């Protein structure tokens, strides 16, 4: 199965955080098929002086969606991420989001695929265009380029090169 993940970090050594995350994914999730450049992005949904580094990856995995979610959440905790119960956005050492899992649509209490906010965020869409510009969103029936053209997000997203 192919899954697409978004990696993000805005605390500590951000390049190193992403590198450690990539190694973990290769060991615990599966083979990385494609990865975008790293993008420096403004915080989305909250105010912070710390800019984010974000990137998208496509992974071939044998994990089912629930196993994938459990594996990436365990890694976030292992890296030192503190999950709060107030559901607010905040600074984080690492953040992993499942954007797509094949062409599946999943709506459960613990997991929504495709990611429910991916079409609202330039920091998600721009890295995705680099690796999957023509993939069709299984709910909206639009490709990533069209979703970006329709996106109202005005935040700054800057390509800062490869990892």
C-alpha cells in the first residue's frame, strides 16, 4: 500500500528532526518512494516566532491505516512531542500527519483520511505538488495543483532545498 505523510517540526534542530524521522519511517513504516524538498513555513492556526520545516513523503507500507497511525504517534512521543488535550495548535519537535492512504476514505473517531485540512494549507499542498501533483483527492475529485489554486491560505512557504 502507498501512503503519503507530511512531516513538520519547529523546535530544536529542525533538519536533524526531519532526518531522524525519515530514518524511523524507513525502519518502522516502509520504503520511501518519493520525498519533497524541505519548506520553511509560517505557523498555521496559531502564533509563534518559530518557523516550521515541512516536507511530504510517499511510503510503501505493509501497515494498515490504524497501525500506521499508532506507529507514527509512538514516534512523536519518542521524539519528545507533548500532546495536549486542548486540541490547540502549538510548537512541536515533530508532527506526522497521514495525508493519503492509497485512495481510501476513512472517517473514524481516531483517524480521518484523506487528512481533513490538507486542502486548506499551503504548507501541505506545495510539498505535495512536488511529489504527487496529479493525484486526485478521493473526496474532492480534484488534483493537488487545483486544490492549491483554490486554496485561500496566504502564508509564506519557501523551498529551502533537500534534506
